[in-house]
C-alpha cells in the first residue's frame, strides 16, 4: 500500500455491529477499497461514539490495548487484537490545537482502542501498522461543539493524519432488534437519513447542527446522540465547505443506516 498524499479527506463511517470485524459484508469491503485508494496515512485520529467524556480527551498510549467493549458475541470476536501503535507526540499536538481553539482538552495515557475504532480499521489497515489515536466525544455538549472540535483539527489533514468520525447515520437498537425479519426500511429511518444526506451534500452545516430539533424523527433515529456526533467532527475537519463522496450507502436491518462518507 502506498504512502498517502499530504492532503487527506476526513471520513465518517457508520461502523455497524462488532460482527463486521469478522463478517465484513459490503460495508467492510467498501472501507477496505477506500483505504486502498487513499494509501497509508501517517496516523489516524478516530472520534468514536464509544468513548464519552466531559471534556475533549485524546489517547496518549504508545501501545494502546484492544478493548472488547461489548457482550454476548462469539468467542472469535473477543480473540481479535488490533495492535496498532499510538503516537504520544501527536496526542500532544491534538491537545494543543484544541486548547488553541479555547477548548479545555486532556490526554488519557492508558485508554486503548474500542470497537468503534478497530472494527472498521481491521478492514482498512489490516496490518495495524498505522499509529491510531482516539478522540472522545462529549454527548452533553451537542453538535456545534463537535463541529468546532473538528475545525480545530483541520490542519492535521495537511500533515498526513486521517481524521475519522466513527458512529452511525441512524442508531436505534431497540427498533433494530424488535423489527428483525421486517422487510424494507422503516419510513422514519429513511426520512431522517434523507434529510441529513441532503444537507451534507448542500454544505448546510448551519442546519445540520440543529438536527435534534429540525430533522424529522430525530429522537427515534437517535434516542441518544453519541453515535451521531462523530459526523460533526468529520464535517468540522473538512472545513467550512466540502465536497462529499459517498463511500457506502445502505441499511442493516430495517433501521440502521450504514452510510460512510469522505469529505474533501
């Protein structure tokens, strides 16, 4: 795999069930194809829905562990290790950029990589030879905060750092499990998806940040916001105006939209 060009897009990935780590499916194949096209970045900064903190935090471990933050899955999944190195120096740079943007930010020296990071990265960079840092989200602080957090980090794209928001376009697990076997996509999930997708393509960040009050069926599409907020980190890192490429589009079951985007 070639070394990535200096300027990288920012990405948003709907990471799906942890089972995608061992059953890639069409989404995993799309992640792999994207990484092959982008080449190998200098490092990856992953904002994952599965790490929540009160203030922005970045991992600073030199050798982050693989966290199996789920239960009730096959033993094979718990045996997976993704031994990518960390990058403490880059962690310090991320912290400095956030503080420059007037955000109180810290470094967590011990946290590893949760499945919001390693599950898609297993398919994107299976050799685990690219340094990976995680960036925590702050669900109580809303979309504007996460958009600003991404914008504070935009310059890293010029230094070979691939910024990825890992969450979900829609994320109602209750509906996912209770509607198993249902044919077609739930109307509310499609309606929410289309509202968001249209505004992403039209560079309507000013409307997207009010998604929880403006988007149709917002509270059903996301009963809690943590899986949607990584999108705003990716959009913020793309700058005020961005070009949108759909990397993958589709639904898992009737209600989980699996969209992935590249923003350049």
